[in-house]
């Protein structure tokens, strides 16, 4: 997706998007290359932008967490987006760590913390597969 689509999906301003890209909060999957070749963003950037917006809402400066956002992008891109809602991210200015949601939190983990489930639900809706339903290859009249 391009920058406009990213901004529309997460609800951030162009100035925020540009600032976040400059400092490494957002990392384009394919950077812009001259006139007419726009940067392309992936779903990892959507999650990163929502986290940055949540930080802003809480008075935390996202740009101070650039190294943690780098870890976040690496972790998200290495996994299926279907797994993301099952985790909670703990971010310090130097790193991001992930625990399964609902697991006890280690006392050593401190910093900005957020469940990825609600962010994913906001962006992608409920992606959990429902119960498997298959039709039998029998005509209805054959069952009595």
C-alpha cells in the first residue's frame, strides 16, 4: 500500500508519517525511488503506526523508540499476521520483546506495553477461522 492508504487506515497525518519514517518508526517495504515510484508499506507498518499513535496519545515520544520499532518490524515480518493478535509487545528505547497474551509478565520487562490483538482487530477484523464445515457428497434423499 502507498502512504495515502496507510494514513487513511490508521488515521495519522502526513507530517506524522514523514517524521516516523525519518526516524525509523515506519520502514517502507520498498522505499520510494525518484519521481513516480512511491514507497510501498506493508501490514507491519500499519501496526507500527498504530503503536506510535497510542504512544502519542499517552505522551510518549515514539521517535525515542526507533531501535525498538526496528525489532518490531523484524519480528512482525518473520511471522504470519494471523499470529500477531496472540502476542503482547514490550518496548524500551533499545528493544522490543514479545510474550504471548495472557502469559505472566516477567518482572524484568518494563517500558511501553501493548496487546497486538486489539490493533489487529481494528485493522483486519476478526480473522480467526470458524468451525470447519463440509458438505457430504450424498444427496439429501439418501439420508433417512
